[in-house]
C-alpha cells in the first residue's frame, strides 16, 4: 500500500513540474537600430539626366555637359574641390556639370550635380561649399550673402555674389542636397527668377 501511495505521489510531482514554465530572464528586448545615413531611393539611370536641357529659361543656352568621361577635365576631382572643407564628405561617387550661357551676362552659369555615398556626406558637402573663403563677406553692405529659398518641396540656400563689373547687379545661385546628391547652381546671372527656375528644373 505504501509503495502504491509513493508511486502516486511521484506521478503528481512529475506532472506538476511539467506544467512549470521556466522564467528565461536572460532574454533581452531587441535593441533599436542605430540611425544611419540614408540614400536617395530613386536614382536616375544616368546622373546627367539631372542637368536641365530642354525648355530652359529664355535667357539660358546650354553650351556643354561635362562628366567623368570628359577628357578635358577631371569632373570627380573638380567636384571634390568644390565641396572640400573641414567637414568629411567621403568619396565622390560621380559628378556632372552643365554649362550655360546667359543672355546679356559677362560670365557663364553652371549647374553641378555631385553624388556622395550618403545623405550625411552630401549635407556636409553643402556646408563646405557655403564656407568657402570667397563667400566670407557679403556681396554688398546692404545685401546678405545667403538667404533661404523653397522649390521642389524642400529648402535650398540662395547664394548671392557681387557682379564682375562695377555697375552690374547682384548674381544669384542656389545650393542644396537631396538624399546623397548635392546640387550647385552657380551665381552666374543677375536674373534671380531664371536662376531659380534652372534649379527647379533639376527635379530635386
């Protein structure tokens, strides 16, 4: 009788222990991902497609498009020099430049598109461009060097420079980044609306 009772007790103990769910306190909650630089989701088949070509403002004529295959200029090196500075811009992946003649102006206007490895490097490139020594002083006593402009759903920096001749008007250009791309519309014309239209026509 005692042996039967002992067996029953053992069966009950084993059954009870099988129902106990172990407390796995060693399991950690998943760690949130560290924020990283983003890249532009939709990259055109060719970076040169970002250079405005058709339907240009009346005062502009496209003279040439320079890319990394152009023999007369090293566009990657040229782009790197345009955005070099104290902030790290990483590797320049690609670069292209459209050169425009503006009616009645004494200098050409250029649109340069630079592809960086990520959005952080692109934003740094914009800051380096703006921090160049040639932009240190305002173009005139009553004119600020920089202003904010809005087009294509984002902000850009309007860059103003002094005219190449004494009786000329202030020149207007634009610089901004979008994803891992940097866009520079050189202030080569005093036609502010035409310069902004050229910037808008990049599509970014």
